[in-house]
């Protein structure tokens, strides 16, 4: 945990692959920053969580969103577009992560929808941990996140 940091960072992971969820949890468990990770499996649940609808009433507003682009029911692109168009949500940093696409068109579309960064998911576990740690170091240690 960072010296002087007493409050947990809330992270919303939007990922439908249980294996990738497990990898992300494991990588973030070793975090230098105290964090709470919340997981939803599709884009509809992501928007319900962010808007605190239904079973997500009372949930915290996340400080950071880790978003897969390829989701059931509502794609990550649709979620990204809705988040960045909503005055109450648009300042939450969105890291497009945990996606197998390295296609330039996907990258361009994500940035055109105002993703804060795009990181291709590696296949190798050690690389996955390394990338997750890099995201953690940058977004949770270096960057000053907007107030809730």
C-alpha cells in the first residue's frame, strides 16, 4: 500500500472470461495499492453497476474501469461510448484491456470513443502479470485520479 493512502481504489473489471478474471484478480492481489475489484460479465451489467441500478444499488463508483471489448449482450465499445457520453461517468478512466484484438481499426475505434488507453492482452501468464502491474503502477500510483 502507498504510504499515506488509507482508502481503497475501486476497480471495475468488465470481463466475461472466468480465466481472465482469475488472472486479473491474482495480479491485483499483489498490488502496492489497496484495491477492491468488482467484476461484471457483460456490458449490460457494467452499465447497471455504473448507474447503480437493481442489484448494484449502493455499489461504489469505480476509480478505474478495465474493459474488454468483446462482451455479450452489450459490447465493450457500446459501454465505452455510454460511459464517455455520460456527464456523471465520463471522468472515470477506462483502460481497454483483456482483449485479444491488436487490430489497428479496433485500437482507433477505442481511442475515438475516448478510451484512456488500450493494452492488448498477452497470452503468456507472466506477461499478463507484468502488464497488469504496469497498469497498476501508472493508474493507481502515478496518476492522480479524478475525485468521485
